[in-house]
C-alpha cells in the first residue's frame, strides 16, 4: 500500500505546517519513512504461507514445528505449513499426526494408538503407544520424518515407526 505524497507533513499541527524549513525537513523524513512503512504494511502477508516469499517459508515452518521441508514441492510446502499451523491447537491428536505424515507418504500409511475415550470403568489399559506405518517415503528422509513425528506426539508416548518392510523402530525423545 502506498500513501499519498505529503502524508507525513499533513500530520503536523496547523501552526507548524506554515514553517517552510520544518515542512521540508518532515518531507525528507517521509521519503525515508515510506519504504519502512511499506514493509510494515506487508507484515500481515509474510505470515500467510500461501503468499509469503519462498525464502521465508522455512521460518514459518519452524514456527509451527515443521522444519526441513525443502524436499517438498513449493505448493506442497505452502499447504503443509498452512495445515500444520491450523493443527497446533490439536497438537498430539490423530488429525495433526495424519496431516504431518500424509505429504511424505507414497502408497499409503496407517496411524493407530492404544488410547481412547471410554465410559467410566470401561477403559482398556493405555501404555501411550502410537504406531505409524508408511509404505514408502517421498520428498524426505526417514530421519527428517521421525523428527517431525516425535515433535508432534506427546512426550509420554512411545512412537513405533515403520517404513515398508523395515523392522518397526521405537522413537523415544
């Protein structure tokens, strides 16, 4: 957004506007302040993953706990950061874990846990286990995805992670 020329001198009190030296000084300040003001006007767009410049996308991803996404295509990176940000309120839930795993899975995945919501007295034992099985990885390494998953799951849980036919591995913080 660009302001009309003279916006800063126009904010001077009426008595000061008649002082030619002061008015020119404030006009010079306006020339310096305008580029800064334009950057301030753009701040709201920098936090929007759909329009932020690509060099800022890793910073946004780090804010929502989803670093190292450079291997995803740009459109997928933007969508991933948007969804991860929206899921922060549901941190540690199945929905969040599914949104974090899906873009990196080729050929399908499954997520399950031993918890649940039960009527009083009918709960089954819960050991805090979460199982994540992925048929094949895409756009990332195993280490990167294990970091993302481990950060999403509550600290008291043990994540059991498997890719393809590899043996299942416990991810512990």
